C-alpha cells in the first residue's frame, strides 16, 4: 500500500469509527519517556517553545491597507473541509510541504551551538537556530538565516520574527510570500521569544535582560548550565493590527535555594487569548497571568492540560493531547478528556505535536520494532486506528546533533 492509499484509508476509517478507548488505563511511562522528560527538564527544551503552534494569519500587515483580519474572515472557524494531506516520507529534512488536515508545517529549524569562550575546561556559547520557511507560492522550504526566532500565523502568510542576536530590540512582521518585513515593532525591553494568540489578533513577546540560549560544554557534553539563572524580565502583549501593546514586569519565581531549571522560560497564550502562562522553577510549574501581569488562577479550560505536550487542546476543545503512554503499542500517547483530565483514548505516536483535526494528530514516532528512540519521523495518527501515516523521513543522529530538525506548525 502506498502513502496516498494509506492516507485515504486512515481518514475513511476516522469517519466510520467514532469509538473511544475506555478510560481507566494505568499511567505507565516507559523509560524512553522518562529519559526524554528528564532531558526536557534539564535543558528546558520545552516542546511548546520549540514547536510554536501559532494561529490565525495576519495578512497584509503594513501593506498600505493594514488588513489584519484573520484569513478566511474575522471569525475563522474550523471547517470540516481541508486540503489533501501532503507527505514526503523520503525527505529528512523535508524540502516540500508537509501538512495534514487543518495543520501545516510552516517552517523548521536546526540547532547549533556557537562556542565563544573557554575557561578552566568549561566551554561557553550560544545555542543558535537556523530556519527554513515555507514559501507559499512554491510549496518548498527555503533557508532564511536572518532570524533567531520565528512564530508563524495560520494561513501561512505572516510570521513574527526576531533578528539574529538575542534579546532583540524589535519584532518583525514578515510576509512569507515576499520574504520582506512589512512592519517593525520597536521595544524598550529586549525580546527573546514570541507566540501568537489562538485568534491571531495578539502577540505575546517574552522579555529577557540576557540571551536565554546560553550553553556550556563539559566533558564534550553540550548542555544548559545549572548555574545559569533565567534573565526573564516579563512580557509584552501586542495588538497585531495596531502594533500597540504594554509590558508586564513578571520575573522568575525561584525556590528557597534559588535554583533555576533553565535560562529560557517563554510565555504563551492560553486558548482564551486573555490569559498568559509561563513555566516556573517551583511548584506549581505553570503560573497564569492576565495581560497586565497580575497573577490569576488557572483557567477552567486549561486545568488538565500538560504544557509539555505541544499539541495541546483539540480543535473542538473537548480533548487534550497527553503524555507518553506505551500501553497498547511500544510507543503511544494518551488523549485526555478536557473537563476531567481522565484518559479517554490511547493513540499511536511517541510525542504529539499538533492536531490535524478533531481525531487525528501529527506526532513524532519511531518505526515498528525500532529500539532507537531518536530515530523518529513525523507521522499522522488517528484515535481508534492502528494505522500510522509517515509524513517525513527519519531524523538522523541523537538528541541535539547535526541532521536533526524541529518543526514549526500553523493552521492552514
């Protein structure tokens, strides 16, 4: 069976089978997940930051008319009709559009550390990203070394970008078709991370006093130094249409020993677009704020969300993508009920990255019978289905090595 046939069968099966896996599975996490979770806590390569699932395009910003309406109309409600999936299982990194359902890979990036100094055997440097952005006209990804951070809005037309040296003193709104920045937003507090709100009308920008991507190397191991404290100072919330916004002074809450998990602790929007959340180094790890920076209680709709899982809530708002399961398959993940947080299904996939529709997700996964947790690829998985559709080729090397790339998803 070729990829096209497998794609058709998967979506046909999804439409015919609406049975859920019953709740009550034991929460057994395999060693592969424990090792990955440990690395994520140690390096704070939080998937939510690595994989920016931004929403709603901002077409025509700065193009005379300043049209910042979401693509397809102001409301831009999900539709049941989507373009056909686009898969390239022989490509890694991919050269042509990867997409499924409502979601497309709008960009991807690689990481490389620029080692700048050494003292007493300790090397210090900066982790640098290089981005490949989707050209909407050609459907191919093109290298664009100008940016250190890219958040893409759906419609695949507009991206918010930061220049090479972090933290940056301005934010660009980039037209993906032309490759030109249509508007610059100047800031008084330098910025190190960006994310769009779910409706695309707002942008949250995390501010830092120093570069949040510092690294050290000891014994030939590239890692985030435990001794580095986060220099996070707060966040801006901008109205994308007017480029107006305000800054909130929200630093980092530390434990009694002053310990820090990582230097990068970016803020992101909750689904309601009115609440901002950011990881902290002490319990509770997730803290929530209104746009003025005042701490608030966790929104009811976010109460059971695992913020380490990039896919987050389903498009219809009834489910959350959950953590590694490993019950029914060697690699699989939980699907949670949004209201109760209980397991309602187990779906194939090592790590859930983005929802393609209300029942299908894009995930990282290894091949059947593969023992190497790093030899993974992008796949399409569906609740209630044993089938898995490859969307890209396999990653090369181990965690953080040359040849590995990270996707940036957006609604199309």
